[in-house]
C-alpha cells in the first residue's frame, strides 16, 4: 500500500512539473501566449504594412476590429503629413480606451503598426526599394497591444489605459524628420490642451518579439522616467523573465521621444540588437511566442503597480 502511494505521489509530481507553466507563466496568463502569436501571424499574413499599402489597410481594419470587440471606446485620429516634395500623405493613429476604476490621468501604452517602406539596411542596394514584412519591427509591438486589449477587457485597470497604435513611425529615411510622425502629431495635439488631460506616463513597446530577446534600458527612458523602468524591471525580475536586462545600453529615438519633449514621463521597451532591423529578413520565423509573452506579461504586470 505504501509503495502504491509513493508511485501515485511520484506520478502526480511528474505531471505537475511537465504540465506546470514555465517561469513567469501563470495559469491565468498562459492562454495569451497563443493569442499573441496568432495576432502576429495574422499581421504578417497581410504582407508589408507600410503606410497606404494594401497590407496597411488590412492591419488598420484588424486593429479596429479588435478594439470594437474589447475596448470601451475606439478613436481614429486622421492627419495629413505634408512632404517637402509637396505631396500629402493621409495617416491614421488608432486609439483604444479602457476606463479605469479610479479617477486621474490615464496611462498611455503605445506602439507603431506601420512597417518600413524600404529595406534600407540591406547590404545589396538593389533591395533597398522593397518594403519589409516587419514581423518584429511593427508587428511584435502591435501584437502585444492587441493582446493587452483582451487582457484589459477581462481585468479592469486601476487607471484609465489608452492603447495607441501610431502611424508613420517608419515612414521616412533614417535620421530624417519623416519618422515618428504619428507620435509627433499626437504630442502636438496634447500640447494644445489642458495638462490635466495629459497621460500620467507613456510606455512604448517596439521590437519585442525576436527569438533572442534582450531588452536593455534606454538612456532617454532612464532620464525621463526612472521610476517607471524600476517598476517594469522589478516586475520582470519577480516574474523571472530573463529577457529584461538591468544594464543601460542604447540611446534610442522612438515614439517616446515626442512625449519626453513635453516632459511627460516616458520610456521605450525595445531590443535594438535585432540583426534583421529594416531588412527583408524581418520575418515571422525570426520571432517567438515566448518573447511576445515575456513583454506582454511584464507590461500587464506593471500596469497594476503604476
């Protein structure tokens, strides 16, 4: 009888170890790993999603579809970007609103959903004119925010959360003024309204899906919102996600930059070591569900502490 009990105990422990979620992966959150990956697969199936393209229109509709399903409100912010050539380009920021149980300034979590219209980091100049799929750069952050939309519909936030999908982040040539266009436009609108309506803080999620994910601290984020990084990295440590590295490594210009200029505490989560950045090889096979899940879990956990 004693031997039978020991065998049952051994089998029970074995099944627990095999079936139990890995570090940071609670039973409640586990379902989101598949949800996030499905979102990224869907986005990549649209092809390149550079502003104005067919894939871009499909992505825009998909984001609004998810918003209509989960958010308290979905807003689309249309604006015209006037190029130096005289041409005007229609762009759209998309915002999902999740009302909090407390009053006060909202939290803004942002990403960009557009992808690079040219592969300017390719070694072969003949490839520079080709638009990229942007699985990681444009796709991963969008997938994480779409997952957060479902999460926030199921877990009402303490503070109101605005999930903002920016257009035109990757629109222009490197180091030009034709980048981060959606966030710049959003920030200009904020500059014209009462500061009581401003976000409490801004967190940008960009390039967080690659298989070898390592998210170091950005110097601009550290200067603007050290307390926000403390919360995020403390959550990552407690949830045992080693993808979040405590070291400071890069000074990144991204969609958080426009809000830093307004003195709104702002930070970016990004893996800037990604070798397929702005290349045709930035495809789905370079990404992993585990990386998306790590970013999603830490951001959702941090929301409860901000």
